[in-house]
């Protein structure tokens, strides 16, 4: 994805002062878009906690522990939220599927 910067040219090309009245466009590459997906490589059940951990850059064990504590405090509400997240969050693209226990 590209962003177009609109300028009069003086900031883009300070050495060339001839662009004072003409509007110029410059292509600037954007950072890759982050998407929340269910993880294929860091999963125990459906990859929801692993995907959330990868999206925010957290440790997946802490996300799982937090989810378990939230489930206990909400009398099982975390299970319903997990099932909804399993349905709503798309699975990660690519062929990076592996089993967490065997590493294959």
C-alpha cells in the first residue's frame, strides 16, 4: 500500500526552488498492515490466544493465563468469548501450520 504526500515541492526537493506553485506527489511506502488472525504456529486449541499474543507482541503463555483467570472470574464467560473469537477471527494465511507439542 502506498501513501501519497501532497506538497508544494519545497519540502520534498529543498535544493530545487522552482516548484513553488506546482503541487507535487511523492510515493511513500507504508508499513505492512497488521491483521489479527488465529495463529497456525502458536496454538493449543484454536489459535485465538496465540494470534492475540502475536498481534500485540506479547507472550502467548501470559495471554492464555489471563484468559483462564478471566474465565474463572466471569463464571465461564471466557469460554463463550473464546468460541465467538474462534468463529470471528480469521485463520492465519500461509503454510506455516505446525503442532505445538511435536514441533512438526
